[in-house]
C-alpha cells in the first residue's frame, strides 16, 4: 500500500499491480480496496495494464478531512493520477463514474476514460415531493443509525426491494463493512449531483470516452447511460449483454481493452 496527499492535505491510500500503461479504477458507493469490485477487476486487467486502485476519502485507509465537497474527490483522483507518473487511462463504476466525469470536465489530464452506469437515475417522490437524499441521510447518521442510512440508500435511493434490509441483516459481516463507511453516503449524493445528470458539466469532457451500461439495467438506469452518452462530446456507447449494475469483470475487460488500445 502507498499513499499520496490530496490538495487539501488528505492522505489517500492506493496500490498498484501489473505491468503496462497506467489504468486507474474508481469505485462506487460504500466500496473501497478491500470491499468492492475494483480488486477483482484489477486482477483481470493486470496482465495488460499497471492498475491502480484507491480508497476514496473516508473509506479504508484514506483520510477524511472535513468539510466534504465534491471538488475534493476530484482533487483526490487527480492526486492518484499524478502518482502514476504518466497520463493514465481511467475507469469509473457507479458513483465512481461520476467522479471520473467530473474530473475530466474540470480538465484533469487523462489519456482516455471509460464509465459504467453512472447512476443519474433521478429523484424519487415521497408524498408528492422529491426526496431530499442529503437531508435524510444526514439525519440518520446524526442519530447514529448507520444501518438505517445503508438501508435508506439501498431501498429509497438505489431502488432495491423493500426486503433488502432484512437480507442485509442476515449477512452480518457484509452489513458491518457497509455500516463502517455509511458516513460517506452523503458524499456520493453530492458527487452524483442529486442523481440528475449534469449535462452542462458533461459537455465539457474533452477526453475520448466510453460510456457503458448493462443490457439488464432498469429503464431509469438505461436512461441515465443515454443521458451521459448524449452529453459527452464524441463518446462511444456500449451495452453489455446480460449485465446488471453488478457488472462482471469478464464483461468489462474486453470492452476496456478494445477501447483503450484502439
């Protein structure tokens, strides 16, 4: 494990594996190096690339300087990219895709970028009014209800089935890991622009971009993928047959390899 210091002094933990051109992976909500898809994807890619994975701020072994702002996550990614010593390829998944897109739009140097299902799926209604995700999550966290914050995210925000909290409760080791990083859920809400695609920001992306989604995605997620692809100038869109939001590395690797090497 290595560390790099972000612009605001926060220590960001990262590691690298493999050989070849640098490729940085950015995870989604509740994920970090030891919990989430990045390590398996890194293993699948390291024969082709030098793959960097890192703990987003507030997770794993990274610091968490407050107050949080979406701009700090962009600076964190820029610091990791700088640690590669070159202009790398970048891949972001779920809310990590939003971090990558925001960074590219702000001019952080990247060779090419690829994203999978940035969840700009819109805001659900409660009693006829849009839910205030940030307020609701913060209220649960302020009350010390980390489990409630995770459940709220899973059901009210992500759209999981109503019985998902019961399932999570039965998977005690997994739920413990989720609760440990529940305080970062408001961070994901902020970087996701309230889950509405920031089309004017996306229009500033000047990096060759691959925008991917799963063939089994829900209609609102497919609409989100379309919104990103339409907003990013010159982007290439790909639909991965049979894939959901929990995309398989075996489905991603051919797409990433083809796009990054063409």
